C-alpha cells in the first residue's frame, strides 16, 4: 500500500512539474554561437561551438530553424537542470535567434532573425 501511494505521489509531482514547465529561467545568455542538431524526429538541440559538451534545448525554437547543421547565434535565459531530471541539454528560453545571410540562403530560410 505504501508503495502504491509513493508511486502515485511521484506521478502527480512529475505531472505538476511538466505542466508548469518547472524551470527557473534566470541565467542570461547573450550572443552565443551554436549549431542546430536533430537528435531524432522529436528532439532538436543547439550544440555550442566553443563547448561541444554543452547543448541547449529550446522549447520555443522556430520550426524554420530546426535544420540539422544550421549555424545560429542566440540570446535568452538559461535554467539549471533539476537534479532529479535527465535531459538532452540545458533548458533555454530564447529571446532572439539569428543566422548569417549565407546560412539563410544555404538553408532557404524566409527569415534571418526571430525575436521571441
């Protein structure tokens, strides 16, 4: 009985976390260069150019920019990953994301910059 109550409690806790987003976006990030990587059909991350071990997961990344190999410059607010959650990258709430004119032509993008 205790085990069932524990499982139900954990389920509701995680559900509440998922519904609110649960992340505390406080750490400012400005003009960081990265490369978009599609890990699978559902998950796209931005891998930093200067630090290949750091990746960002942005829930508000424009669909047009979800192209594997696209070089971007981004600004936003980063949130630490909670200790009990495993993620493919650090959560980030993008404020702006842009590409060079060369990248825009190469990937046939309609916009060069998004302010979110």
